């Protein structure tokens, strides 16, 4: 019988375990479907893990703004950087692509950092959780290989994105089993496919340009990459977070110094477009297999400030499984860490 079982050895599961294991008498077990910990950390930020952002604010997130702000009041980017530096992981500010981003030397450093900090925990890797039930104040967790019990259960199972890295819908299923509402799930931080009228994008495959985009009530600026399927690049990925199936507006020359690349001028020669005010509705997006994150998730209205379910005792939800999703730029790891901190610290204070 464990005191705490954490499902998911990703950013939020590992960070919460690092904090919880400070209390030496707690018996903690982390379960993951993958044979190794931190699969998404490994591939993140092009192998250099964009771990947080200098300009952290709830403005860069989709979700309940007050809930997000309250969480960052307890654990923000500065406290995260301090925690990392104290434990000898030193992220570097690198603003080449997105403003305010902190990258690590290598994602492997982040994974070994967490391996060290979770030494006191048991790991049940290569085990897929299939079901959870609750009987006599105990959680019974059934994997494809085992059945284990625990007093407290932390759901750190992330979203549906990148099934190749272990994503499943188990976190949402467990939430629903205990009466929680799931806000509609959709791929986010993902490229757009285009309609017939925008097929000229495809001719420009490989070209990137600095643009400004209006999507819903947000204005975003950054690099757009034309692809053989439509468009992608940092500013499009963040646009996809706010996009709700309608039109977006692109300014292809947002500053006075903007110059239009030759290939671009050539491609638009025979089409009538307003380069400062180009409106179009994407056909869709590249889907969960390519999306960096999942928007939507467990409704935060039903979660208290310590990330415990308001509906079920000793059940906690942290990280991406919740209905909080950030723009590109280290915001999603920061959310995973901040939510985990609030949850784990409160459990320790008991
Ligand atoms: C390619 C890519 C690059 C990214 N780069 C960045 C970046 O640079 N900066 C940033 O801030 N964010 C980045 N993100 C987003 C970031 O990785 C996630 O938001 C973050 O990892 C969420 O952490 P989490 O712990 O909540 O979930 P995850 O990291 O997804 O961890 C969930 C874990 O649960 C396990 N799991 C799921 N279902 C089961 C089950 N049934 N049984 C057992 N285990 C299960 C999974 O195997 C996984 O290990 C990137 C995402 C991708 C896909």
C-alpha cells in the first residue's frame, strides 16, 4: 500500500514527486506507460527543453485566468528558475525565436535532474494504467500487468497529443468516473491545413516570414512557416491555441522595415490579396499526432486551489490534463511545474 501514487512520469508527475519525496516516510510510486521517464521532456524545445518564459502571465494561457494567476502567485517562473539553479540546472535566456524563452543545455540534463530528485520513489514503468477504483478509502490502480493500492492519487497523465510518446485518455476517463466535467479536447500548438483558396501557400513550402496575426481577441506576432500542407511556425502554433474555426487575419508586412521575400511576391502576383489584412479560415489542423499540446481538459471549476478534486477526496489533477493550456514559449512546462508545486506542497503541509 502506497501513501501516494502518481500516474504519469512527465513534467508534472516528476516535479510533484521531487517535492513529495522530501518527506522521507512517504511511500510514493510513479507509474508510466513508457519504459523511460520524461518522454516529452526529451523531445521538447528541439532537444533543449524550453522550460519557462521570462514574461510569464495568465494572458498567455487559455483557461480560467483567476485560477491560473492564483497558481502563479504561489510558484512562478522566478521560483522555478531558483529551484532549478539550486539543484544545478541552469537554463539560459534565448529569445531568437520566441520572446522570453529559457532553454536548457540539453533535455537529457532535465531528465537526469529529475531522476536524481526522485531517487526515493518507486517507479512502475512500462505499465499502462487501465482503470482506477475507490473502495474503503483506498485507490486501486489496475495496470496491464499489476494491481496496486494507494491512499492518495495524483493524475499527471497529460493530454492526447503525441500518442507515440505515451499519451492516452486515461486521465480524462478517471476524472469522468469520479464525476468530473471534461472541457472539449482539441489539438493545440499545431499547424493549420488550408482551403482551396490558400493552396498558393503550398508553393511557398519552406519559406518563413515574420507576420502579425489577429485571432479572436488576440494579436500575435512571430514567424510563419509555409508548408506543403498549409502553414506552421511559432506564430501559427500559438494562433491555433485561440482559433475557434473562424477566420484569422494575417499582416504579411507588419513593420515599416518589412520586406516581402521574392518567392512570396512571385506567388501572389496573380492573386488579389491585401498583404496587411489577409483574411482566411483554416480548413483544420494537423491533429493530435502533430500537436504539442491538448487544449481543454478537466474543468478547473471542480478542482480546489490545492489541485484536489472538489468531488472526490484524495484525488488530485496536475499539469496538462487540466483545462489550462499555454502559448508556445515554455508556458506549458511552467504550468506543469506550478500546478505540481501547489499540489505537492499542500500535501506535505497535510
Ligand atoms: C514535441 C513537443 C515539444 C514540446 N516542447 C515544449 C517546450 O519546449 N516547452 C514547453 O513548455 N512545452 C513543450 N511541450 C508541451 C509539454 O511537453 C507538455 O505540456 C508537458 O509535458 C505536460 O506535462 P504533463 O506532465 O502534464 O504531461 P506529459 O509530459 O504528457 O506526461 C504524461 C505522462 O503520462 C503517461 N501516461 C499517459 N497515459 C498513461 C496510462 N494510461 N498509463 C500510464 N502512463 C500514462 C505518459 O506516458 C506520459 O509520460 C512540447 C510537447 C511536445 C509534444
